[in-house]
C-alpha cells in the first residue's frame, strides 16, 4: 500500500524550526522577494511606482522605505492585506506556517497562544489568511467537455438546543421550530480538478450559482434531492439515491461528501461554531485546503503569503474591532 502523502518527506519542506533559525534579515528578505518579485526584492513605491527608494527604518528597526520621487514612506506590507500591522514580520511568517500546517483548520484561540497575541489579533489575522486563500477561488469556473463535477449541500449553523423535558421537545427538522440562522454550503467539485463552495439559504437558491460556474458540457453528479431537478435542463445529469447506495457504478458524489467530512471535522474539532457572515470564509478555507492537500507545506506557505501581499487591505477585517463590525 502506498504511503499517504502527508506522511512522506515530500509533504514537509518547511518547519517552524527552520523559521526559528532564520534571522530578521532572512525573514525580511523572504517577504521582499514575494512582494517585489519582478524587481528581485528591490522596493517599489506603491504610490507612484518609482524604483528609487532608500532604507529609512523606524526607530525600533522595523523595515521602512522612503521614495525619492514622491517622498512617501512605505513598508513591505503597505497597501496589502497585512497593511498597518503592529506585529513583527517574523510573527506573520509564523502565523502563515502554523495555519498551513494544519490539515483541517486552526483554532484561533490556539493560534493566539502559539503567537503570544490576544484572541482578537489572532481572530482578525486568521480571517485575513482565509481572505487570501479565497483569492484563488475568485471567478473560478469548473468542468468542461468530458469532465465530471459533483454537487452537494451541507447545512451549518443555527443549532437549536434540545429542550430539557421530553414533553417540551419539538421536531427540530421542521421550519417552524428552527431559528432561521441555518444556511447551506453548496460545493461543486470537479473530479481531478478544483473545488468551489457557496453559501445559500437553501439548496434551490444555489441553482444560478451552479449554472454560472460550471461549463455546460460538464457531466454533473448529484443526489436525489429535488433541489437539483432543474439542473437537468442544462447539464447531463447522473443521480444517486443514498438510501440505496453511495455509488452505483454510474453516479457518485463521494468527493463532494469528503469535502463536507473534512469541513465538519474542522467545525467540531477546531472552530466549534461556524455560521453567520463568516461561514463563506470557512467554506473557502476548506476548499483551498482540499485542493492543496497534495501540495507540500513550503509551497502552501509561499502561496498564502503571496496571495496576501498581492491583495488590497481587507474591507471586512481592517479595523474590525475598532468599528465593532458584526
């Protein structure tokens, strides 16, 4: 039996021990190479685009540059997802490595202990990393001629606690006994390709999302839920009744099911509460991890750091606690 990829040496190309041995100059150089790859790490003014900038460090030694053209001061993270950071660059590198090394997700409380920061700082940083991961999913379309895509939905959040006394208990599956906060994550998984999730009130609301993101020539596999009946008008469909089998040799949604299996493990084992406006971020993180499960951790760290440095400051989480956004 072949060895699992995560157990092999190929999966482990970067460790926390290696980051610990890096000097401050090494860490700074690594971020500079990612931010200004086209100039070999030489700073480029984000305001005017000039290459004529000189080192003008802060009194505490933190890297800062000054443009000779427009006289603006900027740092390696200026204008990026990590803009206005207060922690040293090494801490951010630690955070990315720790975050990527987890296979099913990272608890933000555990991340705060690992980094020696407050829970609030870890909460915002983790969501910024999820936002960076989501960049790879932006505008993604799946399938095509001769390809197969699986579609399935899983409900998260809005849990209603069971009443103490039996006489007061209600069937929590009925709509009138729910609190309206429960939403469905609908995932599209292309076999041998990528994963794309979306969050909706119910599965029927996801039909437009599926038709927009899946090529018309794709063969789509789904279960027997009535929500997917309308997809027959656009796609060649294969349906599987899970009351009878998980795969009948013609239809199968096991890859979509495996996505929800790992996302459930992340919810139960790490996050405990995955719902509300953050549900899409957790789903996008799970999709990114699913697609990168055969990628070594060093390459994962580079991808996430590069995505964060190429993205503008976060609209949702920049100044999150100061504005008390919900």
